[in-house]
C-alpha cells in the first residue's frame, strides 16, 4: 500500500493479526455529495474489500461532519452548516439530517457497505476532554477561541511533504492568512475550539472551558477515530487535499495527545482528484455532478464505480460523459458475458457454493488465483483486476488464452466472483434488466418500446420493410436506438 507519510509502498501488517481498522474522513453534510467525493469513498471501500479478501475482519469508520467545518480548510470563513441553513431557511440540524440521508443513499447505490458513521455532534464531550488534555502544552487562547500551536509538535506537516524550513517559509508567505485571525502565532495554527462572538448565537453551540461555541473541524477526526478504533489504528484515508491541511492537523493533535508517541495511524493513504475540464470538481464552485445526475441521464450508478476502478486511485481521473458511457458499455458486456457463462454452467455448480471452493482448488488454474492476488495486493491495482475478469469472460472467443481454454464455466464464474469481492460491483447478481435505467427526459415507456419492436419483427418476417423502417424511424425519433445484431443480444437502448 502506498503510504503518504513515507511516500513509499509499504507492506501492510495489521496491528492485530486477522483484524484491520480503517478511518476515512467523511462528508460535511451541508450540501449534496458530488461524484468526486464519491470517488474518495469508492477508493476507501475498495481498500476495505482488499483487506477483507486477505482475511482481515475490518472495522471501517466514515464519519459525518455535521458541525465545525468552515468554508476554508485553513480555518477562516463561515461555518458551512450554518451558512447553508440560513440560505435555505432551515435549521442546521435539518440540513445535516437531509444531506446525511442523501449521502447514505449514494453509498448504497455504489455498493459501499459495511462501515460505521459516527456524527461529530455526538462526540462533542470527547472533543472538549481532548482539548483539555492538550490545552496547556500545545494551545493558546485568543479572542476567537482555543488555537493549536503547530510549533509544539515535531515535524508538523511532514505528511504534506514540508520540512521545518519549508514550514517557516510557508508561515511567512502565508502571513495574509494569519491576519484573518488576530493573534495567531503561525499561519498553520488552527482552531480547536471556536468561541461564539459576543452578541451572536449559533444554532450549534456548546459550553466549554473556553466559552460557549463549537469545535474546530480537525479535532473531530482525532476524537472519533480514537473512540471507535483506538490509537494507533491501521489505515487512515481521505482525498489528496487532506494531505495538506486536515491530516497534518489531525496528526499534530494525535501527537500532542499521545505525548508525541505516534501519528494516530500506521499508514496514511490518499486518493487523487476527480477533475473535469474546469479542474477539480468541488462543491464551492457551485456547479457539480451528483450521482443522481448520472442516473437521471440513464446511467447505472455502478457504471460510475466501474469508471473509478478503471483508473488507479492515485491518478487524477478526468470525468467525461464519453468515458462514463464507455464504462457503462463495459459493464453491460460483463453482465451479458457472465449470463452466457451461467447458461453454460451446470445449475448445481452455481447454486452449490460449498462445492465450488474445493473445485477451484483442485483445478490448479495455472496461476490465475495468484495473478488475481498480485493485482489486488499491489496498491489496489483494480484496473488489472478488471482485465483478469475480461480474460475469464472472453475465454470462448479464442482470444489466445490457450492455457485457460479447458477451464469449466463454473470455475470461471468462481474466479470472477472472487475478483468481484474486491471490485464490489456485484457482477454475479446484476442482471441485464437492472442495467436499463430510464433517463428522466425519456418520453417513451419500456412496454411501448417492446410492443413496437415486436410489431417491427412481424413486419420484417412478412418482408414488409417499409413498415419495419417506419417503426425504426419512430423509435429513433423517440430517442431509442435499435441495436440489430448486437453481439451480446442487447436489442435496444434509450439514447443518452
Ligand atoms: P468534503 O465533504 O469536502 O470534506 O470532502 C469529502 C471527501 O471527498 C474528502 O476526502 C475529500 O478529499 C474528497 N474530495 C473532494 N473533492 C474531490 C474530488 N474532486 N475528487 C476526489 N475526491 C474529492
Ligand atoms: Zn478527517
């Protein structure tokens, strides 16, 4: 696994044999998640699946930030939740509940499963206790609240790749930002507790030794990861932007709390951005794509998961509609190819799961399981794993894979299922009909399409080509592409 702290591939050794603990920085629920955010969770979920595939019992936490995150990660601006609440004329609590539910629905649609979702507002007491324990040695109080002094921990921002000298230069060049908070000692110092300004009331505020107010954003992840996973745990993940500010601050808090004993986690991993032509997809830019936007246009959400898995998580991934369409076609081909394999395999072999592992063992598949294993364990090479699935599906097409020609369909299905444990697409469960997603703009219904196609078939059988062409033209006008002779037997699709 690639560890951002050492900037190197490291062999993962669980702290406790057979168990793995993973913490993923979750969403700030003041708005919908965009598909760039969802890339971060597809990555974290794939990591969880890899660890499970290797036999670990995984405890995975993705927190819900429902308080504390300001419009700038560097501790300036308004509170995101309160700002959204006043813009929408709702309470901050309503905003949080609504977007949390929407986030969880998106997770389910992408097969991102098996994790806990603690909310920051349920851990305020823990944050206050943590702050008390580090206040004397590592913090100072200002008008605005309690601030963390980043010079009190060794190698602050090592995760961001900054040396001590870099940090001094960074502080100097960023003195503009210091002035945003009067009295801050270093640009990188950050709020642990934000006092509500006199004469103001926040919707979300609590009493503390530093006055009534709300926690800073970074403290929640230190507190919740310790509460649910204990410190140090195995792997911490997040998007690559967190490598610069949020995670260095988490590490600083963890160092302070543990007497500079550890950073909180053994390995720190970061996914790269989803970008589009305008650059990094972000919520603050106003325009962004939600998973629901893709579904409205007729794409299956798992085509987006597949699109993510085709790229390496550490590479930037550019979103284009053509790219998504290609991933959707690939998904359809996989599902149809697997349907063919299922048709060839004896029913007992598909249902009799207990029999299969033994058969798989006995078949000694010329290193294929090792091949899969290598793709999986080498820093999540999901693209290569997908290529393995293509090999299994296309075995019949004389693709030159002579070594594999003798492998029975049920064994190939078994191998696909194994690989899919990591990919998390659910390839053996998906059916062709599941992949028919109706674009919201479609004017015509499925039964209407089927009826017209049946009529066209009759016309063609009667050699009435004028009628058959007219029906085809009508269907095209209604946005339906008729797919005569499609190798996988896909007869039509709604144009998207
Ligand atoms: P936020 O709700 O802004 O705190 O972001 C939630 C998660 O999404 C964090 O791990 C971010 O690093 C990640 N993230 C934000 N934008 C993108 C993007 N365009 N591509 C990939 N990950 C992103
Ligand atoms: Zn976090």
